[in-house]
């Protein structure tokens, strides 16, 4: 008995050593590209809604809520007569007209995150129960169906409004997106070598920045192509947001075949199924494909892994009932939670930022009116070119994406193996905390000075990505044993989405009216994330088996 355990354990160690010591090759590139394309679609779909909703409000609620006239003789307009307000020249004030408008807007933005939470937990658990291969690709199919459904949804003639139906489609879309988090992270982690594992997982996550950036580009291109039509008929905006949402299905369609045909990871085959011979043969094929300069190369797994040895199954609650294991899960969950409160709270409520950098419509003008001999001066927003307004917002969002967001991701990819995960996370949380405190303390001054504000905001955005936004994705993919790795990552990601929901729904509606208080709150939460980083181990240069402290997996 002991002799057989020793032999099988030696096979296991040999298989994993070959993976851990393999040179960076084409199979690794393929794994990163296939996972990264899906993550590009994830981020695109999550953040594209921020620009879509104002267009939905304008088209479907503008005629109902836009009333009144602009006064005659407005400065800079030189109109001799009053101008009637219409959806063509006035942005609808959805928040102040729709019942509980700010909260409805927050729900629409957060509905995807509610779906994310469900998808992360369910796919995380199923990834450990059924295997990585059986679940990988299913999440993309859900995303494709729900992306198309979101883009084509319309109000019922005598029933639910477009907002209700859109939020339902976005919720189920979120389930698919949520499922992608543990699946992509774990598959990349389990195929990676030790030297470049952090870089590979970070590169997958860095596609989030590309997705955010491309979202802005799609809006700009679509608005530019339809400028003449929109300037003559604002309802053409209905086509713009539908095209933008629907575009998110294209990268998912491109990646779904490769995900459905990706092999099972040798670590799952050995440590969960209990087939060391199949695990060894799969490692050999991975190493062979690593030398083939074709990222589209594939193989069919004719042989199905079967349980040939008894492996440690264990109970989830028994394993995490030990403090050394529980504190790691608490650390990964809380760090991700604290990050997402501020990250999503700011990212999906950027109207204040766009206003400060002059990309959210024209500045208010002073107009005077005389009633019963008394002259009063008030500030109003002048008439707008509705196309130009939405074009400005799209350009402003792209500027914000380039200002620190996209570069930050790739700095992490370049430096994560040199600096380690924890130093990047510690420093990122610290810099973000300082930036938010500076913005809160000097808000009255900075809110009127475009350049200083943009510099501080850009630094914060850079260290979100070259910091905890990336490392909270990487670390949970490395620190748990194979049989719980997908579940642990899913729970950590779901904790993050709880933070995102709080940032969007509980804080977002009050951001504009209580900016300083919100910034102080975000700063405090960021600092708590810095402290919680102590709970997680440094994973740089360690094998997955070293990190999980489980070498005695084979019991028969």
C-alpha cells in the first residue's frame, strides 16, 4: 500500500514538475489568448452600459420628461425668442423625474454585478465538482445569448418597460461573465509554469483594460458614423447603444470554440479525478504543443480520465476550518471586496469626473429674468447639440481609460514576477488611499481646477490597475488546493462583487450630492484593504502545491 502511494506520488510530482519548469511556449500563449479574449468581452460588457443608459433615457423618456422653454437672449446664443425644449436640444434629467431615478439607474448598472455574484459562486463550485474543461465555454455561450438579447430588447406594449427587460438580460449576462472569472484564472494558473504564472494570469486580466478602451472606441466610431442622422433625429441614438452592446458578442463568438476544446488541466486530472497516468500523458502533450508555433493548434482528448487511485477529497468546511487556511480565504475575499467598493463606485459613476474635465456637456450660463420689477440671475444649462453631447461623453470616457487605467494593467504584467504580488497590492492600496484623501480634503479647490484634479485622478486610476485590481484576481488563483481552487477563486470574486454592488447601489446615488463624504468613505475602505493584504501569502516563485501545503494528496 505504502509502496503504491509512493509510486503514484512520484508520478504526480514528476508531472507537475514538468509543468512548473516548462519554458514559456505556444501552448501558454494559446491559454492566455483564449482566456484573455473572453475577459476582454467580460469587461466590455460590464462597462459599456455606463454610456448606453443615458441614450436609453434620452430616447424612451425624453419626450415624457423634457418640458418648458429656454429664455430669450441667452448669452452666447443670441436668440431673440424663447426656444422650446425638446429631446433634440436638451438632455433628459432621468434621475430627478423618474420615480426613485438615482436608485433605478444604480440598479441598471449593478444588475450585471448581481449576476456576476451568482455566476462566480456557481461556476466556481461546479469547476471543482465537474472539472474545468466541462464548464469552460459554457459561460461564453451564456454571454453571447444574453448580449444579443440585451441589444435587441424592447419595451412591452402593455407590461414591463425597457428598463426592466434590459436589467433582466443584464442579470443573466452577468452570470456568464461571473463564471468566466474563476474558470479563466484557474485554467491559466494550472497550465502555467512557476516563473511566469503571475504574468500569465495578469495578462488575462489586463484584457479588462482593453475591453474598457474598445468600448469607448466603439461608441465614438458609431456616433461619428451616424452624426448626420442623430443631428436630425435624436431617436437614432436607439441604434447607437444597441450596436455598442451587440458588439460585445463578437469576441465571445471568436473564442467559444477554443474554450470548448481546451483540455482538462493535468492538476485536476491527478488531484481530483485520481488518474496519474492520464495526467502524465497530458503534460507530455502540452509540452509538445508548446513547441508548435500555432496558437490555434488543438487536440481531442479521446481518452477519458478515470479514477485509478484514491485521492484526498476532504470537506470544504474541514479544510477552511483551520485558521491558516481560513485566513487566506478571508484575505482574498476582503481585499477584493474593499477594492471593488471604490473601483466600481467610481468607474460606473463617472459623470462627476467627466463634468470636471469638461466632457459632459456645456457649462451652465447665467441668465437674468425680471418679474414685477425684480431682476434675478440664475444658472441654466443652455441648449445642446444632442449628438455632440454624447460624442463628448464617449471621448471623455476614452480619455479616462487612457489616463492610467490601461497602462496600469500592463505595468503589472511586466513587473508582477519581479516585485511580487503583495508589494504591488500594498503599494496600490496605499497610493489610492492617499489620492482619495487628497481629493476629499481639497475638493472645493480641485473641483474647479481641471489639471490638478486630472493628475490626481490619473494617479489613482493607474494604481488601481498596477495594484489591487489585478492582484486580487491573481492571488486567489494560486493559493488554494486543486480540489478547492475554483471555489476559492469564485468566492473571492463574489465578495468583490458584493463590494461593487455596495459601491454602485448604496453609494453611487449619493456621489454627486455628497462627494466629499463618499471620497472619505472610499479612502477608509481602501486602507482596510491594505491591512487585510497581510492575511494572504506571497505567491511569487512558489509552486501551487507549495502554496496549498498539500503534498499528501494521494491516499491509495
